[in-house]
């Protein structure tokens, strides 16, 4: 098993190094094939490792690579932890990433810096795999920072556009704020357990006092809010749409934003020690899911609708973690990877057909022009809307069922969010594929065209996964289900009570009714309208003025402080102090210069006077 696990991690890195060194002698097809093939092989090794793990007596296997850090009592090996959680993450990270790589071969055709793009993608996947396979927090932090810097490069890929460069910096800075939380959590854990290796931390977590446990959980939550774009650090993710569409799919479906949820799930034994901490997590997740859903209802950019949708869906996962439903959070994470990758890649196919246009007001009537994109996108729309029997219905329903047992208020908020999700996704679907054709100016009179096979093949595969993904963990499956497979990781954590079969059926019915209401509302409003001020709030379109608030409370004060420093502190205080020292040295030098006259008679007189003083002093001392 050790060899297979190592190659899961090394294949993307090997591809990155090979393409970086040899890529200048290869054409586009060869670069894309090598980068895509490496991630595909990594997926194959993940499947083999998964099968081997099923036949292991122990579901927790540590693969030691080499000794890494030894400083005093801190011992950090470079080692991998293979358990149900990490291998589940590897399976969908490598699988979805391979499809996105394949799609990128067509989407990025003839783009400048084609080779650099695939270098970044490979490094992104390697960093994410490092994050999820690490057996200690320090190595996880290496992967954590790796996905952060790769997102900075990819979001700002078109760096000659001010908006893209700004979006890349925004993503980088917001994530650095979250990094503070992870570092504080590491410091707290090491100071009280003496280790940063996961299994050792969990074994010694009893040493954490309730206060320290709560502080640690809140620090982990801060880390997750930065990486997984939750309130109050969610603003960077919509702006990240400035990167190429495959980047959006990779960030939203397979890497980056799932990292925060993974970290919380990995640290579940520590989370279990703090009721206030988990309550805070649940509230942040529930509120984020609802707020992001409201914002998505008024966005006009197709990718920004999907971006706020991701924030909302990740909010569901964080809510599930706070409720103690860790397996449900992972189930939703996997199904979300299927349908969100499908939706983003489908939107990329639409944008590709419309020569880069992303405004839904300039689309419409595309169904007949995109015979493969349209049906696959339809499946993604129904899946995220929570319509049975698609995967989203089962995974989101599992989250809401657990939340119902945890908090009725948060459950109501979750159901309202589900209704809004069906509404804004139906609005997107109608404005894009139905209604009148509004794209003639964009396409310069030509009909839109379907994407090449390298772009449509991933859409078909993801559509199939979105339909069948519910089979991973159907509610009536008790053996060989995802929850059963994850049980060695989460099974020792006390579970919340389960609803009766009749109650679960009733809750599922509520989910379906909420989705249908959202669908019907959207179709009744948007099937004959392109834009309506009655249903598109400027307040929501401007993201609850969240960026304006940060600009007013943080950005502008810091800008004024920097300007004050440039106008006053720098010239008058710092330069003034340096100038004063220089003047005093100069004047003291001028005074001492008079002593050095250069005349011998002056030096002789000074010598005689000095001797006289010495003689007088000695005589006076004797007397």
C-alpha cells in the first residue's frame, strides 16, 4: 500500500517537474496529455489504495517517508495517513481534477501561457493531496499554503487585466487571515499535547481544558472560513471568477474551498470537546448558506451565480460539521464535487460558445445550439436544486435531517436556503438556455457551436455521477455505504439522535416541496422576462455591501493611515530624526575641526599647558 499511496502524491508533482523542464520542446497536445494523464494515474492509484484499505484489518495506516523536523520536543515526520477520510478525499480530488484537466485541453486551446496553466493545475492537485494525506498538522499546513499560492497564480492568470490581478491579491490576503487561525490552533495543540501528529493529538486531547478546546475550535473555524469562503471571509471567492473557467471548477469542486471542511472533519475529536465551538460552527455555516443564496438570486454573471452557490453549499457542509454530522458533510462534499464541476464546466462551454460572454442577459435560447451541454447542464441544475433521484437530493437531505435533530431554527434556515437554491439555479437555467435568443450581437450573427469532445466528455461523465452519486450513501443502506466506510474515522464520536422512518420521509417531502416552490417561482418570473428590478435587488447584487463595509472600516482607514505616514511620519518624523542626527554630527565635527588647526605652535602650547595642569594637580595632591 505504501508505494501506491506515495505515487498518488508524486504523480502530479512528477508531471509538474517534467513539463516545467521539458515543456518548451512539447506542443499543446503533449503538454495537456502528460498533465492530464499524470492526474488520471494518480486517480488509478487512489482506487487501488481504496481497495487495499478495504481488506486491511486496521483502517488507519501511516506511511513514513522520511524524518523531517526535530527541534527540542517537536518531532514532525514527513508521513502520510491513509484512512477512510483521506482516501475518500483522494478519490474525488484526483477523479474530478483529471476530468477538469481533460476539459482544459480544449478550453485553453491557443491561449498564451498554455504550458504554465497546466503547471499550475498539476501543482494545485499535488498541494491538495499533500493537505489531505498528511499525518500531521505541519505537513497539512504545507499543502494548505500550496493551494493558497496556486489559487493566487490561477485566479490572476490574466494578470494584465487589473480586475484579475486584484482578484488574485484579494484571494491571497483573505486566505492569509485564515492562516492565522490554523497557526494559532497548532500552537495551542502543541503547547498542551506536545505533538502535532493527528493520531497522537486525538489520543492526548483529554489534556485540553474546556477553554483551550473552545479556543482551538474557534481558531480552526477561522482557518476554515478563510479557505472555504465562509462569513466573514467569503468575499474573495466570487472575485476568483476572474480566472479561466476550469480554474473555477477546480477551486470550487475538487480543491481549495473543500480544504476548510476537510480540516474541521479531520479535527472532529477536538471539535467534540467544545459544545460552544461546534455551535458557533453550525451558526456560521447556516448563516453563510442563507446569505450567499440570497446574493445569488440577483447576480447577472453566470459564473458569479455559481460562485455564490458554492459558498452556500459549503455553508451546508459547515453546518453539518457543527451539528456533528461529519459523514453527511463528506457525502455532500462528494456530490457537490460532481454537480458543481458539471455546472462550472457547463458554464464554460456556454462561455466558449458565446466568445467569452458571461452576462446571462445576453444569452437565452441556447438549448438547441448546444445539444450536449444543454442536457448535462439540465442534470446539474436538477441535482443542485435537490430534485430526486439525483445525488443532491440525497446528500443535502442527509444534512438537513441531521440538522433537524440538532436545531429546528437552523433547519428552517436550511430549508429556506434550499428553496432559494432551486430559485436562483432555475433563473440561471432559464436565462441561459430557454426564452428568446439574445446573443446575436455577441456572436456577430453566427450561431453558437458545441464544444469539442475533450470538453463535452467530462460533462457526460459528471452528469452520470450526478445522477448516480446518491448510491454512495442512500438512507436505507447500512452496510458498504459511505457512512459505514467512514465509521472508523467518525464512529467513536457520539452521534445525534436519528429521526424515525416516518419523520425522515416527512423531512424529505419538505425538501422536495421547497425545491419545487423555488423552481416554479423562477419559471413563472423569468420565462418571459430578462431583467426585473422587482426581483433583482441592488442590495443583493452588491453582496449585502459587504465589500463596501470592509472598505469603509478597514480599507479606507488603513489607506488614510498609510497616506498620513507618507505625508507626515516619513518626511517629518523618520527623515527629521535622521536629519537631526546628521546635523548634530556635522556641527560637532565642525567644532572639533577647530582643535585640529595644523599649526605646530598651537600643539606645543597645548602640550605645555597640559603639563602645567598635571604638575599643579600633583603638587596640590601632595600638599
